[in-house]
C-alpha cells in the first residue's frame, strides 16, 4: 500500500472581525507610544509646560493613529484589489455607503470637538497673564494687582512684587533688535532675563518700534510685543538653567539675530545676582549724582559775566582790572569734599 503523503500545515482563516480588532489594538498601542515618546519638544522648564506637553502628546497620538489607519487601508487596497492576471472585466459599481460615511464623519467631528474643549481648558489654565491692555484680570493664582497705592508694601528685597501672591514683576521692552528687562520698583536694567526658580513671574511687555513676539520654547509660552499696547504674560519657572528668548515675529532685516536668554536661578543664586545689581546700580547713581553736584558747585565759584558788567557800570572810574582783583579777593566758596 502506498503511503499517503502528509499534508502541510493548514492556513488558519482568521475572522475579519477578529483581524479588525487585533489591528485596532495594535494601532492604538503604537499611537499611544508615539504620543508619549515622540521627543519633539525641548526641555520643559516651567509649571505651565506640563499641561501644554500633555495636549501636544494627545494630538500626536491621534495624528499617529489616523496616519496608520489611512495609510494602512490604502496599502491594503493596493494589494487586495489590484487587477488579476487576464481579468479584463470592470469592477462592481459602488454608489455609496451611508453607514460608512456617517462613521468617518462622526468620528473626526467628535475628535475635533474634544480637542477644542481640551485646548480651551489648557489655554485658560496656562494663559493666566496672557492678555492685552490693562482692563483685564489674570487667573486667580497670578492676579495682576494695581500697586500704585501700595508701594509701601512692595518687597524691595528682590524687586517689586505683587503684595498678594509675591509675583516678580518685570517690564519687557522689545526693539530692533534686542530685548531689555526693567525690574519693577528698582533701577535694574538687564539684557538677560534673570528669574528665580519656583516663584511666579509676571511680564509687562511692550515694543518700541514694530511688532515683536516674546517666546521661550522651554516655557511653552509666547506673547506679542505691540507698540503702544501693553501685553502680559505670567509663568512659574521650575528648572534652573539657561534658555533662549527668541523673537517669533518677523521684525526686520536682522530678525534672526534678535535673541537673548532667560536665566532661571535657584532662589539663592537669584538673591546673589539681584544684590550685586542693586549695589552696582546704587554705586553708579551715586557717582553720577556726585559728578553733577561737583560740576554745579564748581560753576558757582566763577563770577558770572553780569556781575563784572554791573560793577563797571556802577564804578566807571575804576579800571576793569581792579574790579577783577576785587572779585578774586572776595571770600571764595569752598566745594565739599566728594
């Protein structure tokens, strides 16, 4: 008797519903992984950055899932429905599929609506000081308070601060092609922005010439600087380091060179920097005041030309040289030691 040849392994036919479920789970897992591990954002250096990163990662996960779904269906169709050899017949006419059209319209609409609500919630949370003008109120955690009648309550130990929440207030001016930072309540002016880690910061931003945009990628925040209009930005840095400040609005021929840096110091390092700038500012002001006072007093030692003219008019018989001698013999004014 001849032996019956053994059959090879049979191909398991997976039901289409199971295959669809497996593919859906795979796409979901891949999308979530890409959303959390995309590595597209720089270092997060502010409290507000975490919420914006979560929003960005959610959008990346959704975009990855849609990309895999659409491209996967396209590749599958290219091979599954390609023309067979010697098949010259026409494909079956398809005039539409109402349930399918409802699904691929409803799902994107729901996703977009959810993203809109989520984005607005994040915007309200992190945009506490991001408004224009002076008639708006900031978020409850970082209110902009009018301190014109409360200057005696200001914390002069480390710059003008909000008497309610201890925010550090800094006035920012953008001009072609630099940023200047004026620490409110002091005479400190800096080309670099120094802020302490862990302390809320409020920026009052304006422009001298054209529209600029104050942007720190590591803070995930950006605000326009508009001539004649004061805009505001509030944030809380939480990671010491040096981070670039970039003008994100085309402002002229050297727009690309309009960069400086924000230096997030530890509280101790910030106090050291602040104290050194206060001393330097005080010494500079004292030198200017002393020089101005000395110039004024030295000028008072020289008789005015009108005095000589008056004496000559009152004493026409006296020679002008004698009048000069009388003036020079008068008790001189002594300038104080500087």
